[in-house]
C-alpha cells in the first residue's frame, strides 16, 4: 500500500528474510532469522482510474520458547489488500480503501508461535503515521498484550496542483488475539497531511494526527 499515490506496475516478490528482534514473550529478547514468503500483485484495472494491490505473506522459522528450554516453531501469516479509484477531474481526487492483517498467538505455551512479524518496522502506510500501532505484530499496554493486528483503512487524496497534494485517511485497528475478558478494539487513527514539492528533490510535509483509543 502506498497511501494513495496512484497505479503501480505489476510485480512478484517471492522470498525475504527478516530479523525478529525483542519478541514479547517470557520477558526476554530474542534474535532469530525467519524467512517471509510473499506474493505481490498490483496494477491498474480495466476500468480507467482503478488501481489495486494484493500482498499475502507467510512466515516460518523458530523462536526461543517462553520457558527458555527450547524453541517454538513459527507459523504466522499476514498481508494487505488495497483498492483505489482516481476520478477524471481537475484535482485528480482519489478514494481508496484497504485491509491489512497479521495473525496473533493466543496459546503461547503450545510449541507454535503464531504472531506475525513479517513487517518489523512501520514501512508501509497501512498502520498510519503516529506509530501508536507500529506494525502488524501487536501492541502491549502494561503487562497485557494484544497479539496480531487487523486494520481497516479508508482515505482520500486531492492534487490541486502538480506540486501540492492533500490526503485524509482513517485507520481502524482491531487485535487478532487478546486475553479472555479484553476487547479487541484498539482504536482509530486519523491523519490529515499536506505535501508540497518545493524543488525537484525537496518536499515539505505538514500534518495533523489524532489517535482515539479503543476499549482494549
């Protein structure tokens, strides 16, 4: 997902290796390599102005077990899908929606680690600008962790001039797995951003952001 920047070329990416730092299990940090396999399909639809992206991911490998006496198998999955439409009008208004998902781990002591860490850093706009929810692996409040994240995204983009663009997007966060008695509702992030290209290699960004916490 590229935050509403129009059609892209089709492509396929098969294998990527990621490092899983500081996995939130058993109060210890771990460094293990785990490959991530993901297929990527993106481009323009037959209808003029329509664009899309689909990127499913699967992750496997191993991490230290919570008791520190062995290792657990990693079996996790995630990804995102996006659909957008640019209207043939003067300011090139674009509406887009997206859904992203990361699996969670509800059974930390069963020998299988299901929390998705394929996107360790906030390297795609689906989780928003504020990094309250930094990636699809989950969030922790005190000693309580929501494992895995699912996100619904809706937004709009305007380009009044070739150098100026305005974007508004909303991100609705839910946890994939939570402890008994806790809500999966993590909250909503709202972002309003203005982008202006001063020179060929210099762009200025001005934004207003707000995170409305959920019931978790």
